[in-house]
C-alpha cells in the first residue's frame, strides 16, 4: 500500500473512531456519568438512546397517531427500530405511568369493569412537550445517524 493510501486509511479510521465516540461517549466528554447501560457493559448506542429521551419521544409520537396500549407500543417500537431498541414491560409501564402522572398522556381502560387494556392518548400538555422533545432530541439522533453512516463507509467502503 502506498504511503498516501495508508495515511488516508488512518485518517478514515480516526474519523470513524471519533464518530463512535461522539455518539456513545458525548456525555462522558462533558463530564457527565456514563449512561446506565454503559456502566454494566451495555450497548452504548441503545444506552444513549434510552438516556436521551428517545423512548418518551417515540412513545409520545406513536400515541399522537392514535390511542395505543403498552404492548402495542412495545411492538411498534421494536418494529420501527428493527429490534435495535427493544422495550420490555419493566421499562414501558413505569414510563407510561410517569407520563400519565406528569399529565402528558391520559389512560382509559378498554373495559373499565375488567381492567383489560389501558389505551393512552396525548393531552394538550403532552402535545406541547412532544413538540419540545422533537427539537431537543433531533441533534442527538442526527449525530447517531452520522456515526452509523461513517462506520458503514469505513467498513464497507
């Protein structure tokens, strides 16, 4: 390999490492603690996705499209993210309760006398918060997208 090609490869690998570091380690660079999943050997991408309010954004986005219940939301998120962001009931239901307690969503039982499925709808306050989250989360998602694109370019050319 010629010297200029080797140098180009080194620069490209450095760019890929920097992109990964930006997506997975931006919080640590700012002096913030590592995401919860990262401390336990978790995936830095999904750990950051969870930490950066991406899950509440997705939940509110899906509920804004029409009333939804917990299992339906988990399935839709797994399908939307092709399994990259899978949500279990121990994550989803506390999140739904928190959003409901904050007045961002409201839930109603499908059959109140049996407590079957609880369908959630976005409140007016929730719609305003959803609009804010759209603005706040976008830079992070753009950063992740650029990082993934850089990895794909580096590895697959």
